[in-house]
C-alpha cells in the first residue's frame, strides 16, 4: 500500500473509530533516523551533542537496506533527524522517495535554517508529509541564545512560512523550560497567528549537551500546569498538542481529562497520529532510533547501543537485543515505576530514568502519577500514546 492510500485509511480510522496507527506487539511502528551528526547550530540543549559529521555515516545503499528491513518489520512512519538532516539534503530526498514507494510515511525534524520555498517544495515532492521546526521563545534573543547562533529565530519563522506556503504540514517543536515557562501561552498564540496548528512541546531530558542545562528543566508543578493548560486550550482551538521528551502518554491523559470534564477537543484525532497501543514509554517496544553510523538505540533520549546494522541485521537486533527485550518486560522496572499501578500503561520515561540515575530501569523522576489519579485517568482506560521522538 502506498503512503497516499495509507494516509486515507488512517484518516478514516481516526475519524470513524477514534483509533490511530496499529501494529502487532513489539513492532517498530515508528523509527527516528538521524541521518547525520553534522549541524549548523550548537544548541545548548542538544540531546545528541550535534557538531561535526561522523566519519562513517551510512550511505544510500545501506540506508535503503535498513528501510527494507523496517518495512518487513512493520514500520509505518520514519522521521529523519540529525544533526541537521538538510546538510544531507539529496540523501534525505532519495530516501523519502524510497520510503514512499515501500509505503512508509515520512516526516523530518529540521532547525529551518536551510529551508526556503524551493526546498520546501522539494521535500513535499519527495513524499515528506510533515516537518518539525523549532520555536523556543517569541523573544528572538531568547530563542537565539538557546540555539547558540544569532538570527536563528528569524530564519525559523521564515522556514515555517515557506513550508505553509507550499502546503507542507508544519509541527512546531518548542522547548518548555523553567525560565521561559510563563511565556508559553503567548508562544502558542504567536504560532496560531502564523498558521501553525500542531505543536510538540519538549520536556527537557538531560542527555547530550542537555546535561549542562538540566537546571532549566521544568519543575513538577510547571509540568502539571502545562498539561492542564494544553488540555484546556484544545477546548477552544483546533490546534493540537503533543509532548515529547518523556511524556508519551500526554495526548491520552488530555483525552481522559476531557472525558472527566465532559469536554471535547476540536477534531483532534484527524491531526495527531496516535498509536493505538497502551504501552506508554515505547522505547524498544514500538519505536527505535537509528543513528548516523548504524547504531540502534531504543530511543534517541536513551543512548544505549542495542546493536549496529553493519554488524548484524536490523531484524536480528530488533528481535534479539537483550536491551530491547528487557525494555519490553515491564516487570523488570525498578523503584516507584516497578511498583506502580500504571506500570504497564505508562512505564515512565526510560531515557530520563537513565540520564538521572544511570539505570534505564529505574524510577522516572518526572512522574505524573498524582495528576493521573486526581483526574481519574485509570490504567485500564489508557488505550493510546503519542509520538515521543527527537
């Protein structure tokens, strides 16, 4: 099935049944592929410490072979990331066209510096269905400071406008930090005025260069307040929100709050590709990250090598990796996560647990247990989760 028919089928499933992507247990429905470690920015919070390209990044033939294996394993969506993937633009365009041929939906994360109308049209023509571009503050100086290069705010806004002009779906990624938290409502309003209708809010996971700014991670009070704000915002606008960086249950939490409040978001399911599976943190379960040199991580925020596709087949890694198989056993979790009644449907963020404790099976310190109890989000009611990728 080509991606056109697949998207139509997905739209109908979401509209008529309220269901998103589905797949068999332990199927890599979503893959994040960092095509290069090279980047034209030096963002203070970069979870992969992007800088220069690796000397041994995958070539087109190797990447296509990996995509063939993904298709055979049941992958539905592939997200190109980096570094900055447009530093290998021809490589990305070739792979996007190949994915379109084999029926894998593609999207891309970019900082926007290399995007103009011509590039936006090239991406769309190659089959890219959506592009994530960051806006981390509506104050240009604050955005540029986090991105560590002056002028990036202006270029990111221009890139968003170019993509929208070319009818290429834009998902703005935005970092929610302690010191800029109070700006978020104005930021959402600014994005709405740009014509953006999807926003992915990032909750800082202290990996890569992010370790150096971990004091800027939201407080738990801010995190809960943000979830309540986004849920309420969906009652009055057709914007849709997701949370990346360790809050994969966010869309379902919001939906359950809507039910308990007897409210309803505006046509939410048509825009958000939820995954209809109650597994919470999906690292190594329904998702993995392919690195530029062929390493396979359970998640881009969980930088533990499960294997390398140059040393063994991707299929073998996915099915037989000890790390991946351990992540699939929720009874292996430790601490509060291991004893929690939401263990099967949440599982905590394994990336944050690893970053904060050194053990990917330990307790996630950014636990939303109290919120879920207070809002009657019962474990048996959780049926879906949203994308949590970088």
